C-alpha cells in the first residue's frame, strides 16, 4: 500500500499530545531545533504513517532524468568502444564504470608516455626550424616515435616482454635506416635460421648454432629489398595509422558541455530552492559522476584506432620482417658493415648477434589491444625504450639531438636495454591522480547528501561511500594481484624454461640428468 508522507506529516502536526508522546522522537537531534510536532521516531512512523512506499512525483523524476540520466548516457556513448566486439565492449564498460580509479591511472600513464614521445620529437630539431618537405630526417624520426606510441597500446606475449632482446628488436625496427629487408616470400638463410628449427616458435629453448667458423655464401641481392625500404615501410604504416585514427572529438566535447550545463542547473536549483532536498540530491549525483567526463576526455588523447586488430597485424608484420632480416647472415653482414665507428661496430656486432639468436622466439610480438585501460597490468613497450634512449643520448645532446642523424640512430639502437618488463615508480603519480579525482568526486557527493535532511549517514550518502570504497578496494586488489601473479613471472618463466629445456634441447641422457639437477636446485633455492 502506498504511503503519503506529506499527508502523514500534516496529520501528525495536528495530533494531540498523547499521540506525540507515543510516537514522537525523544532523543537528541543534530544541527536542527527540536520540534515535537515534526520529529517522529522510526517505529512511530511505521505505526502512524504506514510501511508502504512514497514515490517521488513525476515532476521530480523527470527532472532527474533530463538533468542527469540523459547527459550521463550521452557521455558514456562517446566512450572509445571497439566495433563488432560485443563482449569486449561489455567488459570495457564494466571496467570503466566499476573501477574508475584503476581506469584513470592506466589512461593517464598512456597519456604521459604519448607526451614523452611528442617531447622527444620536438627536441629533435631547433625550435625555430620550419619543416617543409614531408620526407625528411625529422619526418622519419617522427614516424618512428608515432609507431612506438601506437605499440604502447598493445600487450606483448609473455615470452616476448621478458627478454632484453625483444627491446633490441623493437629498437632496430623503429630507429634503424640501414637494415636491408628480405623481399616478400623469401625466407632467411643463415646459421640462426637453420638452428631455429630446433626450437618451436614462441618457446624457450637452448639455441644450438653451427660453429662460428662456418662459412656462408652471400645470397643474391635480388632477394633483398632496396636500401631505405625499412624507413619507407615505417612511413607507410605510420601514415595509414594517422588516417585510420578515430575522429569524433566534437561530439565528445558537446556531451561534456551538456554534462557541465546540467551540473550548473543542479547547483542553481540546490541553492536557489533552499529546503527542497531533492534538488540537493540531484547535485550530489552530479558530483558523484564528475569523474566520468575526465575519463572520456582523457580517452581522446589516448585514442584507439578504428581497427585495432588490423593495426596489430601491421605492427607485427613490421617487427616480423625485421626479425627475419636479422636471422639472415647476408643482411646482418651488410648491416654491420654500415657501422663505421670501430667501437660502435664491435658493440653493435655483439648486440645484433644476441638479438638474432633470440629472433626465433620473438614471433607474434603483439598480442591484444589494451588501450584505455582495457586490460589489467598493462604497462606497454614504450616507456622502457624512452627512458633508456633519453639517458643514453638525448639528455646529453639536448635540443637538436638529431643534428648528426647517423650517430643518433646508432645510439638509439644500441643504448643499454633493460628489457620491456619493469616498473617505473613515477607511474604511482598517475595512480595517485586517479585516486584523487574519483575520491574527490565521491567526497563532494557524500558531503552534500550527509548534510541534507535527514542529516546523517543515509541510503544516499552511504551508497556514495560504498562506491568510493569499492573503487579503492578494486584498485588495491589489482595492485596486489599484479605483484603476486605478474611481477613474479620472470622467475616462473625461468623455471619453465628449464623444464622445457629438459625435454627438447638436450639430446643425451646425461645432459638431461644434469638439467634436472640444476632445475631442482633452483626450485629449492
């Protein structure tokens, strides 16, 4: 049965003293004067007014719908969804709305990496130089960093990201201009290519090359692409990705302005009609969701491509062509001959040989699209490379670090790789930013609802508290689970490598027994 609290309040105000003594509130009241004719106990309310629902009038319901529900739906529809991926869309939406602190932290980190790429490109030339021709050294390095920024949105296979050689392979694919490529349809020929048949693709194992004194017959140049083809391939892929980036920025801004206009209306209503608690609750709802426009606007900077799978395939094709080229003896010799400086030549030779030995295990480099916080624990490949090349060369040279392009590219390729699987403590600033934005929104909503009659912790203020607490708990669980299950993977992979080596890399029984002994010692160390 429906209860009319407005009529019940009028009847209670006219009640005699015996009813007030029976049903009235005798305890303390907070921040409002004590009035026996308007203050009733919970038990008395159930007895005098009934236990049914008192629905809000349609005027207030429609006001909430038009003021907040529709603007919020409009903003959500501008989120960076992926086409033709229903369940991925459902999962992404649940992640953005259910764990906003973690989502904002990931998006802010991607924005920071993108800004770092743009900064290093800007420092490559003098600030007053005008770039007129589309094909220049500056244009080439800009394409390289743009590809690196795009690669940062994709996850890597576990057997890939835990190897330092993977970072070296990406550096050569992004920054080298002297590496020749094999023509499509040609297979690499060399010691590495022949030894790779001993190891299944994507698996760890013992590389078993032929003796280093083995001579090889250089393959005909007809099997090789022309010089500079790697640079042209990067330019073509980068231009295609620029053309394929999602647009739709104007509708996002319009939806955001609609949200801000609704917030302004709620503020005016809340403070213009004092005493009407429904207006204050509408404003609190707007404060609770004020982090949502920040997330959507941030996703504009961290924008995803129209076809993520097609982009991943293009990036994998680029890396795979470089990988196959490094497995070919002739191409490696030609590449090393292009290094003039003796010290760099010796260092590059050791590094290229090490990368080439790992190339059979670095196939299928990028696995899934993970931009805009779509996947947990996603760190990306860009920051380890950016941090190293900045310390190895760019920080020392300063602005116009691309003046000597030959030396700059060699330094970018060499560096001091630390691998693609490590954590920078500076990422904690992005985590803190996400926490402060969502916590501030929830705190504002909580304060408004807490001090709106009935004053105290009620269903609305309690609900806002639960939402903020759950968002922080989910972020904490994600960090703890990353530390337990993902940060310790290098040790697990090392043990797994030993186990696989026992069965596929050692042909003799004695060698297999020796491997078992080593593995047993590591497990119990």
